[in-house]
C-alpha cells in the first residue's frame, strides 16, 4: 500500500528539524484569554497582539457585541441551512443591506468566509473559454477559485502594469476576460496601482474584480478600499471583501452593480452548498459595518500607528517589505526561516505576537514577520512594540 | 523539421541565462527536476518566452509542460 501521506514527508521533516532545536511551534499558538482587540494571554503571559488583521478593533465594540447577543437570544445559535433554503434570516438580508449602503452599490451577497467569496465568484463567473488574468502574488483563495473553474489562467508579474497590458493585448479580443486584483497585498502590505491597471483592463474589454480584504474600513475616504482611494471604484465590477478583518467577525462578501448579479445566488456552489452563518455573527457584522462608515478619527490614528511603526522599525535597522507604509500591514523581512522562527519566538517571550509567514504563502521564498496594526493600539503600545522588537532583534542577532 | 529545430535552438538560448547550474540541455531536460527551477524562476522564464514570441502561455498549459521538448511543442502550437 502506498501511504498517501508520504508526499508530506519533506514538510514533516522540516518541522521536526526546526522543533528539535528547541524552537516553539509558531503555528500552534493558543490565545488562552483575549482581553481586548490588542491584548491576549498566551502561554500564561500578557501579550500585545500585532498580527490579527483586527484593523479597526471592532471585536469588542459595545454595539457589535450587543447586536450579536440580541440576535442569538432571538434567533438561536445557528441557521442549520443553506442561504437558498432555510438559512436566510432577517440578519443576513440586513447585513447585505449594510454592505450596499457602505459601498453605495446595488447588490451584495454574503458568503460564509472571504475564502469562499473568492472561490465562489471567480469559479462561477469565469467559465470554459474565458480568461482570468491575475497578479502572480494573488491570495490562495483566488488561485483556488481559478482551479475550481474551467477558465484559462494567465498570471502577470506582481503589480507590473506593463506586464498586465502586454498579456491583455495578446488574448483573443472576443474572449471573456476577468482581471483579478487586490487592493492591498497581505504579505508585504503593498498597494496595487489600481487606477492604471483598471484603465488598461477596461480598454481590453475585461471585467474587473478587486479583493479589498485588507483595506476595507481603513483605506479610502469612506473606508471602501484602495479603489475608492484611487478614484476608480465605479469601474470595478466586483469587490470582494471579508468580515474577519476590519469588521471583526467572520464572513465574506461580494458587492457589485452588475444588473444580473442576483442570479449568482442560484449558480454559485460555495454559496449554495454550505450552511449560512449564525444570526449573531450577521447582526454583529451589520452593526460593525454601519459603524465603520463613520470612523474617520480611528482611521487617522491607525495611519499614525502604521507610520510610527514603519519608521521605528527602519530606524532600528530592520529590513521592511515596503519603502514607505502603504497599509496597516508592516512586513519585516527575515534572513531565513530558522532566524525568522527564532525571532518570532523571542518576540513572543517579550510579550509580542506577530505572524510568521513563510513560503509558499510568501513571495520570492521570503520568511516574514508580518505585523498588522489596530486602530486600538495606543501610541504608547506602539513605542512598547518597538522596544520589544529591539530587545528580540538584538537577542537573535538580526539587528 | 527545420522549424522545430530552429524553435528548439531559440528556446535553448532563452533557457541559458536561467541555467545557473550549467546543466546540459536536451529535449528531455526537465525544468523542476534537472534545472531545479523554483516558481519564481519559472515565472521569469515564462515571461521571457511570452515576450520573445508575443504569446501567452496560460498556467493551465504550463502545468502540462515538464521538459524542454514539451515546451518546444507548446510554443510551436501557439505560434502556428
């Protein structure tokens, strides 16, 4: 018998090798208690959270909690069904209405996760004979959506406008085309040149999907994302987003002005063949989205935090993923996986949690310590974070 | 046949700058196994081939191309 697990042996060996050096497993951390959007207890120690994507700190917002509790009391713990059967409650419609208000768009469709939103929309709208043109550094959910569908997949170099343009021009003029972009790329925290890319995509007759998972609630005048910031939101056919970042709950969505959009509810398999989210999650999400529309001050503070952390880390001598802060993600580039894991552990021992990101999730085979800031991080906390980075960096010998 | 051997020579020329290990190239040379290219190198090389022939090699097609001979055939088809 061939052991189907033998294909995982190289990874198992790499993991065992790393753990044998006394390194803690960076992928099995437990939050024993969560005190606030920015503080938790890990390994019995109070830890500042700097790797949660909880950009706007809505997880403990009073109104968000109250809405969820009320819905749970009134509608029960779960839906036990698909959105197209028994799983659409008042709150599912309400959160879709909140999204339409938030983006000022005609249609909104809520999925159980952001992953499923990309999986469902991409695999459903691009079919046999169509082309999907995507950035090579696209998120796994985008690639998996491509894999699940029947379209031809064409990749172009990360954020390279000319590479996109060349490929669009080489495709058959009459073929259906979907260009898939992200507002903020989550590994390095860099922003896409959407304005240029969307212009050339439109000229080539392509439809455009932009994943704004990491920009919603924070970037753009109304927090609608990078497309809003660059003044091109009206030219985007589909915006994909998630509730598990700025919104502070869980769920995914697609908003669009396409006149036939609603048909997707019947043909999109990751929407149809899974259970709808619990009413409490939907009610919390709706409350959060409506609050995020009026959060100018929090957005300003988050930008301040991002700038302070970026400059501070640079001044300490760390190598960063972007020249300037472009989002609420600051990626610190590690020399290799071993020292990256050691630095991650040293930070944790200093009471600071960041994400350790490694290939294949990262571009160019990099090991990254990815920091995501929160609007609820105080200015003092950011200084504290920098002090902990300095201590850990010196202990591990990276700076 | 001359067309094919011309194509082979041209692609061999494009492979050379990426052939850091100085592997002897033949029709059966594999990109992942013999040349030990990682996904980044593959991407750069594919872009180079696409630009040289003004074609698009979709990821669906790339998945089927494991060795130099298969690449020659695929580019031949795309430029036919």
